[in-house]
């Protein structure tokens, strides 16, 4: 097994592993260590059916069931993402367009710990996935901003529309689509601190006036999205990519809607952010 860094920001390729076959404990420990160090790992040239992907992903933790119509008929932990059509209708989740930076399920009390995506079909251009390093973003903040963030929580709202949230819209956790989490999150495995807010789903910082909350969030979003903290993944068919939702954000670039993009996704259940 070989670990090759993909960028100074984050990301590594794991070579010499066939994810369709059982992985022994020693090797899996090395994969887990590389994931904690690099936050995003990719295994290229894989050939995984649903069963093999579920088996490999389950090594990292308990899988979360999908509560939409886009789960697999044979396994509710498997979701298909893309723009395939059946009878003239799109059948995959999140089928088209650009998507702003976000962290999966951050609007839930127990957001996803990790997400694993397997590429089946990709467009000839576009559709890349970008990842932002929440550790580096937090470390880059001035001391006075870090101090201001201590103990602060932000409300995250379900919004997969792809646009920027309307911060003037009224939201409530009682609606079942919003949840407050620490602005600075401590990773339970590494002990490192990262920013846990995002442009797509973070609505406001609790207890702050609207204008002050907006200014603070814009500063944090801009810091998270600095180019030096980002790795852009250019997909190939057969890529297996695993990212840590506790310390990264991800976004999607636009692509030609007339070209096919089809991915298989599983998410790994997480804990309440601390």
C-alpha cells in the first residue's frame, strides 16, 4: 500500500488496494491513519458493486439509511446521484448544476461522519468536486476572531437547492430542517479544531444581531474557501472517494446537463458535534 499526497491543502491517493476484496486489520489501520491525516482519500481504478461498496464503507462505521426516493431498491444505505433518466424523468438525487460548499447533513443533530462516493459515469468536462480544509481555515484566523468564536453555535438549515441561503428567511429547529452546532468543532479522533460552518447551509450565529452574524459568517466562509485550503478532484470512472465531514467542506462544479454523471453514495453515521 502506498499513500500519495494530492495537494498541499488536503487529499491523498491510496494505491495498491482492491476495495472489492476484504482488507486485513493492519492494512485498514494504515488506510484509517491516512484518512485522518489527509481528510480526503481516493482509490482509483476500482470496480465495486453495491455490496462491495457497502462492505468497504462499513469498515469506517455504521452506515446511515437514506430517507428519500433515491435509495437503492436493494439497500436503503445506498443512494444514486446523477442525471440518468427513466421514462424521460431524472431518477438520481442532486442531478444537475453547481453546488456551493457544505458539509453533509449538518442540519441534523448527528450529521454524517463521512461520505463515500463511487464514480460510475462522468462527463467529459466539469463536475469536479472541491474540498476545503476546515483545520487550516481555523488555524489561519486571527487570535481575536478565534476568541470570539469560543462557545458560539450556528444554525444550519437543510437546503440542497444549490444557491446561497436567504439569511432573512425565518427558520426554526422545530421545523425539522435546522440544527445548531458549534462554529468550531473538535475532531473526536484527532483532537484538532476546525471551522464547522458553510456557505450553503449555515444560516446565522445564535445570539448575534443579524448584521454582525452575517459579517462574521462571511469572514469564515471566505477563509474556508481560500484557494490554498482547497483540493479539486477531477473524477475518473472507478474512483472511490471518502471524505471526513467533520473537518472538510465540499462543493461541485457545474457540468453539461446533456452529458451523463452517475455516482453511488453511502454515508457513515456520526456523533453530535462538540
